[in-house]
C-alpha cells in the first residue's frame, strides 16, 4: 500500500467480473478477474485487492476491452471501453464471491 491514498484505492476496483471465462481462469490459474477504473495501474490494483480482501497478490495483468459497436435504429453507436484486471493470488489465498466475502 506504499504511496497510495486509501480513498484512491477504494475507487480502483469497480466490480468482480463473473462469467464462464472468469470462472475457468479462476479454477485453472488461481486468478480473479475484476473490472477496474480505466486510469488504474497494476500497482494500484494490487494494493487495492490486498487492502479490500486481506489476501496476498502474486501478480496483476491488465487488459483494455474495446467497446462494442451497436446500432440504435439507423444510427451506429459505440459502447465505452473498459479495463479488466486479472489478479493472480499467492498459493493458499482465495476470494470467494459466492459466499459473500
């Protein structure tokens, strides 16, 4: 948590990303997938997860997800892009969203 304000860390994580792919990644690689703020960095995500869930983080990978192109009648529109973080936990650590932790 070195150098980051607690207020900033509370705004970094937006929501857990729960999907089939995220569940598969969680089982295979011991990773958890989060939707994060678009300006978030890897060290901020690591510090935020360690602060909020009281677990030890091994590594963080971040992917920018491009927004889909959608039609609204005749007009074409685009959804906003967002950022996804794959957080790898150290062995023995676990975050269980189904249990409401």
